[in-house]
């Protein structure tokens, strides 16, 4: 992790050490445009957090596209204005989400979601950042979701939906959560798509998300290491009969 070292030569020491050890380097963008671009130039594996600019012009797009540096704008915590997390809280009763409310204690889930901040759509900056992310993606830059440890599980869907708000098609938005991050992080041989020889980790969604990407959280089944679970209970089904036990708040 190249976490906002204040001097460029310090950041270069991290990338040099990682290169010598054949390791990836994920770098923290600090809402500093010049620092972010220097980290692209210095060969970090990814830039984490959005560039704060409202528009990226051809010089930046061409420059970045000539590298293999991936981009994770983390729209749920956008620099530059109100973020996607705040937006999606106001769009639904998150505390009533059937799956989320089953696995997250009320005293963790409700404080942020029940007493939510609201604002006009025009005040949310994550859509602007999603648009610039699409500009980079259209140039071949690997753009991925990054839920930043925000709302458990659901924030990953918010990231997908936010990319769609920025102009990505459903399949483009879906790739930001599947094959693209797998490629960016070196896991594409095992994860990211359904192919023979890859790990049997997948989700089953009861919706046509290529028609309506905003239904991606309608998850009915989860497969982990070849074992199939009911998403609403995490009881194993088909591959076994193991049951979850009640949580302490239930």
C-alpha cells in the first residue's frame, strides 16, 4: 500500500521495492491531482480514490491509457462533493433491506441509514466522477469498484449503480465488479468470470441485470468454494444441509 507518502521519491521507493519482490502496489489517492498522476507515471498498480477534477481532458486520457495502471475511484466516498453512499441512503430504506438487515446488527445498520442526509440530485458529485471514470474506461484503463468498507456488501452494488449513473452500460458497470478488478489485481486466472478451471465462487441474481442493473442486489444464491448457500439465510442448499445459527441480536 502506497499511502500518501508526502514526497515523490518516497513513493518511488515503495514501487521499486514492490517491483523487486514481484508485488503489486495499490496507491492511495489523496484528492491531489499532481500526486495521482505522478503515481500513474511511476508505475503503481492502481490508483485508489477518484481524481477530484470535474473533467479529464485528452492529455490525461492519452497519458493514462498508455500505462497498465488501474483506477478505483471509490464513488461511495467521492472527493469533491457529496458521495454515492449519501445518495443511495436517500434512495431507499436501507435498514429494511432483506439480506443486509439479517446479517448486520440494528445498532450498526440503523444509525447511518435511518437518520440519513438528503439533498437534490444536482448536489451529488459521484455522478461527475463516474463520468470521468467512463472516459478513462473507454480508453482502455481498467476501472473497478471499490466499496471502501462502507455499507456491508450493499456498497459494492452502489458502486456498480453509480457507474451506470455516469454513463456506463449495464455490462460495462458489471465488469467493474467482476473481470476488470480480477485482471487489475492479478486474479483473472481464478476469478472474475465463469470459465472452466476457475474457482467455483459466484452469485445467482433473480433479475435480468443487463436490462436493469439496479436490481443487482436481488441475490438469491451464493456459491463459495463449490458450496451453494441461500443468500437470505446462508443455509447450505443442494451441496449440503448446514444451517446458520441465530446471531446474538436475533
